[in-house]
C-alpha cells in the first residue's frame, strides 16, 4: 500500500461518523471504512491518501469528533508495509471495497444485463411472431370472405342464367304444345300451332 494510512479511534459511533465526515470534507482522502473495537464502545475510522492530505484530515477530524465524544487516539502511517494490508483491509472493516467482491458483483451485473437483453430479444421475436400470425389469420379471413362472396355471386348468376334460359325457352317455344318443331311462338295466334287441329278434334270429341 503506497498511500498513507490514517486512523481515528473514538468512543461511540456518532463521534466516528463525525470524524469520517470531517476527513472526507477537509482533505482529498478516501474513506476505507470503520471497524468496531471490542469493549468500551470504541470505533476506528480508516482513511487513505497522500501523506499531507491524510495528516490534515486526521487533525481536523480529531478536533471535530472531540466535540461529540472522546477521541481515544489518532495515527498516520506514511507508507504502510505490505504485510499489514490484511489488518487494514480485514473482514471486520465495514464499508471496505474488496476487489474480489467487486469482480463478482460486476460479473453478476453483466449476467443480469445479458439476461435482460436476451429476454428483450425473445419478447421482440414473440411480438414479431404474433404480428405475423395475426396477419396470416387476417389474410385467411379475407380470402375466406372473398371466396364466400364469389360463391354467392356464382349462385346468383347461375339462378339468373337458369331464369333467363327458361324465359328464352318460353318465348321461343309454343306454349300450347311445347313442341320444338312447332313454328308458333308464345303470343302468336293459336291456329299457327301444328297441333292445333288435333287439339280441336280432341275438344270436339269430348263434346
């Protein structure tokens, strides 16, 4: 650890928070965290930074936190030995940033981001699939409706053709004998029917 280490040991958490606040506000230092000392309610605040900044921060914190509660001791170590890093960054230190924890959190965050992106892609695919299915259903409905309309039109046209054919046959065939060989047409004199005399004979015979 090349940066200087600063320690402020107070009685009570309130004085410790005041010390930490003063350190950060009074100089360009970084707050490592705090550690509870066993017994007597003592709290040790840990900071780090340039030697001058750490000294200034510790002196300011010593004065301000003393107004809240007793300051037991203060210490500034300009260049802490590498061997004491485990004491400075111990598991008992609250608020300490551990590199391994940060890596795990970063991996977790990245994984969550990937999951969100994948879910968003899947939602988009599902949305596109739904839109496609809706279009296909609509096209099928339109096609079915069109076929039904065409079928109805064909039926109407067929009925009309049959009716026209019947009218045509009625107008081109004698409506008395209905013989295709008869030259008489509907509306013409009855005696023009080739079967007129036969019909008259039958009538006279019945009389």
